C-alpha cells in the first residue's frame, strides 16, 4: 500500500488518514508506505516541516516508511510541473504498491502524470465543497474516466452528496465516517485539572475550546465575535484557541482580535491562543464546550468527535455533517454571534444531563470501526485488481 499526501501540515484530514494507516499496519496484514509531495509547507502563517509533524513522527515510529519529493509550498516558479527525478521517485514508489490511497484529490495531479505504473487508486475525500478545490476536481474526473480511480472514500454523507452532484459516479462513493482512538479521547479529570492549572483557569470556570486552523472556511471572525459576546456575559469564562495560526505571532489573528475586541480589549485576558498542540485530548477534557463556526467546506469535523468523546458538549454551525454528529449530544446554531454565545452558555448548563448520551455514542465514533471499514474496502479493491480478465461471452 502507498498513501500519497500533498504534505504534512496541521489538519483533520491528515490526522484521520495517518491514523487509518497506523491502524491498518497494526493489523499486520498490510504493508504501508507514504509519499509526500511537499517536505515543507508554509500556510496559516505557520512554517510546517514534515519532520516536525506529529503524524509524520507517529508513522515513522510505527515503522511506516515516509519519503518526500522535497518540494516547498508555496512553490517557486520552477516547480510548476514535475521534474524527471520527481517522476522517477514517484514511479519507484508506485511500482512497489498494489493499491494507492490518495489523501484528498490534490495528489492526483502527480498520480495522473503519464508514464507512471498503473495501479488502482482509492481517493479519500474529506470536504463537502468539491467545486472550491481548484483544478483538483478536474484531476479526479480525469482519473475516474481513465479507470485509475476505482473508489472514493467519503468521510461524511455530505461529502458523498456533494461529489455525486459534481459529477462523480455514485457507485464509486463509499461513506466511512471518521472515528477516533477511544483510549486516547475520553473524559480525564486529572488532565482537566492540570490544563486548567497550567493556564491559570479556575477548576469550576466554564471553558470553550475552538480547535481549527486559521483559514477562511473556519470563520474565525464569527468565532471571535461569539467569544466576545460570551466572555462579556460570563465573567468567569475562558476560551481556548488551538491550531495552526492560532497564535499572536499571526498578524491576521492579531488584526481579527483587534477588530473583534476593539472596545473590550480586557476580555482577551481570558482568551488563550495556543497554536498547534499535540495534547488535544487534554485540552478537550479541560473544556465544557467544543465549538465550530465554519461557513463551508466541512464534512465530518474531527474536532467535534474528539471533543465529544472527551466530554465536551459540541456547539456547531450547520455545515457538512455537523448537525447529524451533534444531534442528541449538543447544539446547532445559526451563524449569529449572540445565538452562538447563548448556545455555549446553554451547553455548559446542560453538560451533566448530556453526559450519558455522549458516553453511549462512543462505539459509533470508534477508530476500530473506521479502520475495519477501510480494510474491507482496500481488500476488495485489491481482490478485483488481481482477478483474471473475464472471458468473452460465447457467440
């Protein structure tokens, strides 16, 4: 098996896919390798080197071979096309694989290059806005038309509906919902107290966590407007912001904070931009609410699932499969700051009553269930690829 990544950078899709690879390797029946197009990515005002990435470190620690074409993103002008040496490296990697997994459709611009060994490709789709993916949708359609792409994994029903509406044949689209490691993501009273003590947050103060990269689809201005309204009405409340670009070293976030809290700058004393964290299970356990304010693009937001499994009540805008994930466990809001702030307060109050429902939903969001579904799909693709060609019907 070969997985092809656009790069190693902060984001839920890379976390999920890397966890799938680890799970399949743990099963002992599949050998996996990863090829990354980029060795370094600069986005969300953050320089992200492959070797520093938590997913890279987890994969290599488990014995998964990870190589890179060594590109940087954004690319220099001489990196528009792929070079001979890059295609040779790709050819060697693909020749050793029986099946190729493409993490999202973007790597298909590499896999569609002429002259590469022909292998069945499974594309793992993690968004609900295919038309906003630039040329990637066209690359997907080309790969489907020539028979290279034989299946697409959709992490959400909204993903399947959106790609089918965009022209991808429905029979290629298979929904496998995101799952998480239930041993890692669970309520943890000790971690809850430790995180709060480290951030100087009282043990009984209400806390909202926002786990997102600094990207327009996450609607950070809406989140900050909601945080301002909530912090003003909850004098003991605190807000945690985690993800790439969620630091005061990011000029964009600094400008958003100035615009959002201009007349109430003291409220930001209880707002904690923490950047990229590798202990998200502890931050979720420390929170009462996990918030999502995205406007588009989301499919099955990983932050909602991880937060819920740690005991935080989800409060989300209605984007992708968020409403289905939150149903019975939290609150769906319109994209209105005051409505969102009120829902956060309601979620804090309702947390004890919602705890049994959150606990009962754990099996539904299990990593084990997700990995088993991926394994079955990949095994089926491999079996069909190795079958002898059908004999023609007799005349």
